[in-house]
C-alpha cells in the first residue's frame, strides 16, 4: 500500500482537455460549408441555401456559427427539421448517425430532388447518400457517390471530386 | 485469523477510499469539461481555410459509443482498440474478462472461458464461437477457442471485439452456445509504417513484436506482423501434493508440493492480411509451448511435461455488391491444429501425444434489400474436417467428418416501431445427422432511443472430434454420441440516453439438454454419453458512459443461477460478477489512466467445496499520443496483491489452483513512418 498516496495524487491530477487538434464536430461543419461552396444547384434555386439537420444534432453550437454565412451569393441558413416530410425543401441535408435506420425512407421521400445528402457513416455511401464523411488516421475525409448526384441534377466541382478519398 | 480479518478490513477501507476519490475526480473532470466547452476556438477561422488544408489537419474524434456490426438482435458488448490500450490487455482472455458476465478460469496452463452457466473447468473454451474477421477459429479436435498466449492474435492488431450473447448468434452456427465473439482486426493503414514493440513483465516475461502496415499507392492495404513471447514463469506451490501418501521419498517425488521451473511459456506468432478491391487474404499462426506444473491426468508431479498447441489458418474473402439491392460476402478457408502434449506417467514414464486436425471450407452470405420493409440475410456453408488424427502410446487412429449448412434470417418492419426477426440454420453433419436451429425475435422501438428485444431460440453443439472419437487404454469412443442442445429465452432493454450514454439490461433463461457427460462404464472404462439437463437463469446490466473530455466508463453486473444435471449449483459458476472500467486522460492528455475492478463471487468446486470470491484491481498508464514515434504503457495487474484461487478441473488432484498475485508489465513501441 506504500504507493497509494502517489497513485491517488495521480488520479487527482485527472483529466483536462487542451487538445490542439480540431474537434470532429467543428471540422464536419467546416466540411459541410465547403461542400456548399463546391456544389452547383439548378438555376431555379432561390437566394437561400438551406442546410437541414434532422432531429439529433450533435454539433449544435458549431452549426450556429456558420448560420447566415454567404455561400456563392446565397445565404446559408441552418434549418432543424422535426420530421422527414420537409426534406425536399432543403439544399443540403445532413444525416447524423442516429438517422441511419431511417436513411432509406428519407431517400425515398427525396426522390432524386436536387438536395445534397451528406452523412456521417462511410457504410451509407452505397445506399444512395451522395457524400459520406468519416475519420481515418486522425483526419476527416469523405467519399462521393456520383450516381445519386447525377440523378438529382446537382453538379459537384471537379475540385471536390479530386479531394474525395473514393469516388464511386 | 485476526490478522487476516484486519488485513481484509484494511483492504476494504482502502478500496472504499479509492472509489470515493475516483468519484470525486470524475465529478471534477466533468465540471471542468463544461467550463472548457465555452471557450472553444472560433470555427469561422476554419471556414476561411480551403478544403485542401482542412483535409490535412489533425482532428480529435468526437467520443461516441461504438455501434455493433454483427447481424443479431442481442445486447452486443464491444471492446475497441482504445480500451485494449487503456486497460493494458495482453491476451484475448483479458479482453473477455472485462465483458458482462464472462470470466476466464486458468487451469495452470490453458485459459478457458465461462459465462451464462457454462464454464466447468476442463470444458476448454468449446461453447463459444470465436471468429477472427469472420473465420471460425475453434479447432477441429477439441472445438476449443484459444484465448491466452495460445491465441492466434496479438491484441495490438485488434480493432474491435464484439460479444453477442444468446441465441442472436443462431445464423453463425455450431459452438455458439453462450454466444459468439467476433474479432475485427486492424488494417495496414491503421499502422501506416513499421512498428517495433518490446515488453517486459513479472516472472521473466519478455515479448517482441514487429508490425508493418501500409496502404500502397495502388490502393492495396497490407499488414504483416511477427511476434515472440517468452516467459520463465513461477514455481507454483500446491498443498495437495505436499504429502507422502504415495510412499515415495517426498522430497523427490513431490518436492514438498512445489512445481519447480514448470511454468515456462514460449509463443511465436505471425499474422498477415492484404486487402485489395473487395478481396481480403489473411493468415495467422501461433505455436505455444507451455510446461504444465499441475501434475494433471495422474502424471508424475514436478516431472517434465508440456502442452504445445499450434494453430494456423489461411482465408480468402470477397465482398461484392452484385446489384444495388444485393450484397454478397464469400470466404474460402483452411485451418490447421496440432496438439503435442507430453506427460511423465508414474508407470510408463515420459509419453508423447501427437493429435492433429486439418479442415477446409467455404461459405457464401447474401444480404438482400429487395423489399422496403425487410432485410434478408441468407447463405450456405460447407466444412470438411478431412484430418482428425490421434497418435499416442496407446495407438493411432484417424477420422474425418463434413458439415453442410444453410441459414437464413429475415427482419420485417411491421410498423415504424416494431420489427419481427425470424431466422434459422440447418446443419447436415456426416457424424451426427441433420439439425435445425431456429430463432424468433421481436424488436420494439417505442422511442427513438429505446429498444426492447424479446427472443427465443434453440442452438445445438456438435460433439467435438475429441469427445466423439478419442480412445485410449482407459477411455472408449462413442461414435453414436449426439449433439447437446440449449434453448434460450431472453428479454433485452437498451436505452441510449445520448450519444454518450447507453444502458442495457438483459434477463435470460437457458435450458440445456443432452449435455455431453463423461461416465465410468460397468467395464471400468470411461466414455462420453448424452445425459443430463441443466438450466440457468440470469440477469445482466451494463452501463456505458463517455464524456467529451475523454473520460470513459463501463460498468456491468451479472447475476446467474446455474443448476447442474444433478440438481445442485453448477461447478465453477459464480452467482455474481461485477466489472468496473474507468479510464481518463491526465497530464494534459499525454497519459491515459485505466482502472479496472473485477469482482467474482464464490463458486463450487468439483469436490463440492467453496472457492472464495475475490475482487481484483488492475491499473494501467499508457501514453495517448506518440512522442517522436515512441509510445509506452505500464500496467499493474492485481494491484492489491489479492491471493485468490480458481476451481481446478476434475482430472487434477488439486481442488483449487492458486492464481497470480500482483504483477507488472511494461511495453514500449516505436513507429517508423
């Protein structure tokens, strides 16, 4: 038991977070903003770029920070949706992890409308989500699935496609 | 006696103080985290940066509770590579020991596993299916899963471990009596360089490892790892051998009950994996030789003896998307197992056994998404155990057997909240005939964050080749030996309070029949028959909580009442098991502390004595990040030097075996980029 005091003082020194790296949530919000910059919507789209977030919103604070920013002449507006029926009115739809079970019905509702769908789950790319962000080796990266993009009438810039880790 | 009580009392007081301090530091740290959140850096700086630059910046992953990937309606427990490092786990057994309701007895040479009423010592780890990246590792002779130094994997190569208890494992097949354990290994890109690691531990333990991992320019992900472990071991004292009953010179024959220099351990390992465009080729090898100090099977005590287990496998997998609605995953594999046991018998002297198994097989699994409200999983498997051979001084014999299987599972969404899951598997075995294992489950989500699952299933276990075919001078084989069955009824409630907190509870009832039992026949020979029923009722509770400042907590409690075929408490089945795991960063995130408590209540021995309960604490410090490529981890196991015993198998003179006191371990690794 000789080392107990030493051990206890170690425990009391406990956890303080002064991480240099960017928190994942803030980085994801910055990515979403960039996806907005590097995507072209049909000319009929109005002057507001609605970024919709469904129910559980893990990055609430960071999202508020980009609310009202200008994106290629449009004003970015964060919209928190309470139901999936309104998803067609969005220009960007961000699906958090909690939405995974509902992805299919959400995509059915969208029915190839010009909405950029972005998810948190690399496994969802094949189910028809356009961009999926995921962590690898302490970096945030993203995959692009071009089939649903083409069907929706959106155009992704070649720069965005070049920076993607994988393009399907 | 008084001293003992006093010592116990002091230990308890120390423990209570310790727990109080943990609680205080936990509270402090959460408070600080909330204060920290306010002064977060301004994200508008981030959005002024081009995407190219963002892609190059270090990101601190948001902590979240890992999600299961196994297709099963069960309360799945997950251990990640972060946990393995934080708690200083060195074997698969260390990992499993932290899971709700599981425990890993040590018989002096081999670590086995118990849970949910199964865990009689000497059973080996035959009633759980252990898979590495989808390959079933249980060997073709004993159906044993190797979880100690004889395990196929260095734990540093593990990305995550999923434990699926109960009949949720039905589509995965044979051996999944109390569940399956699915290990997912890391990729080459997770190492991204060459890592060299060295370990030293108590009792002359040493281990070296070299791992190369990289994603090549053509996209291929390559991993190759070699390691070797050496352990001088201890001199065990067994009071049961400290006598002169045999009439021999006690100093020579039993050495006063001390097994001298009979705990030596050596295990080289190889693991390799190449992933390329949906294809994965993978192979593992381990050959572990360990002296056996226990004087088991009537062997001469303190005389030369060893267990030598060699396991290897090769597998080739392909994952492909056949159509937008149909995914397929197929696998071909080859497995090899060699058992070279040596024992010194009083009558015949030094004797060797040489038992070997080889098997090969393939499986194909489909996941179909044709219907909006259904998810179909179906597949087929074939396995040929083409060599099952026994060679010992009583003679040699050779056998083979094949199993062909079909399985399917459909999950139907009846409403947004209610799903019905039905599945089954049919196995046709050349040695035991055809068997159907069905399962039905209802999954109810009254709220987004609440899941209630009720399931009923029946699982069977084919006798191992050893149980069915082995014979020698005192044991006869029973070619008509049939499988054993267990039906499981389980209710699971899971509540995800937030992305950072999950509570899970499970109530189960297991009813086993036709249990394979070793009996003495009128001729005086022993043999295996199907006899006896047992049942287990149990409760498991598990809480996971993660804080954004990096504190991680996992606590579980399991209560089980297991009744043996004789109608009494099952041997080596403790009624209560508690696990407490807490880890947190300190010294400005440079070091992580992992503290672990494992409490086990008393259990009944083979001679119907009581092996006392015990609480073991482990403490680990590990560096979270590398410093110029270096990382280190230091671990104290059995921190309070608790003296405790585990139940000995029936084939030993001892009724209980002493376990390790306080011991330490240090690992340093260096990565070349």
